[in-house]
């Protein structure tokens, strides 16, 4: 994703979400079980503490990632990887073929930890398959205006229709491992099935293999996986049969899994203290900010603060139920997408805090982080769906809106 001749100065992101609803978002419970007070649902326009500059426009973007010189790589779900530099768009060649299916397409882009030397980048995307599409992770080298040495290093192994691919990447602070969110594809039960890669946070080597030190390192699962096609959380699919898919070779799902019980995660970010934070879609309500810990189960679909789309209630999380509880949750839904833990100098008052976008919530959201605790702080009304959030090398905050002709916005202090 970073070019040598393309960028000589270099040293070398679809969730649909539900429609916005009225009401005040709810907070997670404090350690003693009492509600944590929350701010008003939205902050008036006059109180937004940012200068906003429109920098460019993109077609159904998913992810933005900064190059060392401050230019950007932007993924567009139809299958385009764009280098945005000085207001100019240059399309990068050699991108793998994608199947744009519901929330799928070309998804995340992330620079390798050693990008300045290796020019290596990673892409996630919905890969065309006989039964629809499956999440894939590819590794490539950016050379000029093209990708070379493109290789698929990991596959989810469950094709079919339906969205919720997850697909976001985060590298460990030491740069030795890669964390990947793998959505449950609207199929419920795979999140609790240790033999499936769906509905998990995975920890992989930089070559896509199970990382040493994972909670079930060295273990393999059964070689046959049953997936559901079409997805079961729609009225039309409640009684649809599944179909079997045979995994070729050992099923490494258990050895790859870092955390389970995940629905659909569009944000992973490490805090300066090394803690890994994640944002996740609930069903109808119950969106979450989670602190991801090894071997923990985050409850989906057994527990949720939300409700099923068909009206069937879901048990609420409670202490002692065996599931890790969210640090913050939102009811009604905000459809969280894009997550950073801010570390820049332009907004020193927010160092170490989380910023995330709202799709259905149409807002930019600030969450105060202190160690392993989180508390809602601000929610700035945007009027547009926010797809991704990123921090520039100079400490400015950038976001990109969702859909056709979506704006790229730079935020600096007023």
C-alpha cells in the first residue's frame, strides 16, 4: 500500500446499522453494578471543538491508513485501493479480486510494522467463492503504483451470503503478531463454536499462521464445519438449512483464536499501555466497547444488551454468567465503525482516549479511557454516517464518511 517510486519522500477501510433512533445511550455497569452516568446523547453543533476541513471524496470507502509522509491509502469497497496525496487520487494496481456483497468488498488496509523497510501491507476483503464470499487476508508489497507479491495468507473458510465480515487489523505493540476481527456473518452460533473462525478475535503471525502463545496454541478442531447460507438473523432465513463445508487440512481455528463470542467488529486498537480495545455491533441495540483479553468469551449470541431483529429477547449480561462484560455499551444502536486510541499532541487533553465513528448513530464519539476502565465522554452529531477514524502523523484526527461520494475530513483544534 506504500509505493517506492510512487512516494519517493516516504522513508520508508460495511456495516449497514439500524436507522438512528431517539433516546439517550446507555452506559455499562460500574464494578458494583450501578449504571455509570452518561452525557447527553448528542452535542450541539456550536459546541463541536474541531475545525473541519473537507479533503477529498471517495466511493463507498471502508478504511483509511496513513503513510509516513502524511499521505493516505483508502480502500473503496468496489475493489479500489487509492493513494491520496496532496488532493490527488492515484489508483493502485494489483489489488485482489473482491466480491462486493452486502457489507463486503475491499475492506481494511494496514501497513506492516516494518513498512519503512519492507514496503509490506495487508488487505482484508470478501473473496469470491462458489457459495458467495468469504473473508480473506492478503499480504503484498507496494512497488510504484502497483501491488506485487500478493498472497492470501489466511482465509475464514466459510463462504455464503450475508454481511458482517469484521475484517479489521491491528498489530501488537512489539510488531510481531497480527490481530484480526472475524465477523460471524449473521449466523449466530459460530461465535461460540471453537471449531469455526467466525465470530472471533484472532491472533496470527505476520504470515497468517496461528501465533505461538495463543490460549489454545497447537490445538486443532474437527475438519468439518457447518455454516448457514443464507444468514439466520433475517425473517426469510429462520428455517433455512445449513450446508457442510470441509476444511482442507487441519482445522486451525482453535489455535488462532484469541477471544470468542464476537458478533461483528469494525474497530481494533491498542492503547499505549498495551491493552487491546475493540468496538462491536450488537443486534438491535447493545453495541459494545470491549477490552479484549486472551481466552475470554464476550457472550454473543448467548447474552447481549440488545434484542434480536425478530423481536426474540436475548438474556442480558450479568456477573457470574461466564462471559466478559462490555466496558461501555449503547442502546439504541450507534453502529460503531473505526476506532483509534489517541496519542497525538494536537489534542493533549485526550491522550489515551478512544474515538470512534457511528454509522446509524451519525456521530463522532469520544470515550474516556483510564487503564482498564472506560466511560462515555462526548458524542458529536455529524449528520452523516462515519465509516472510519484515523490519526495522522501530525496528531490531527481524520475520518471518512460512508457511502457513495463520501467526504474525507480533517479535524484540528478550533
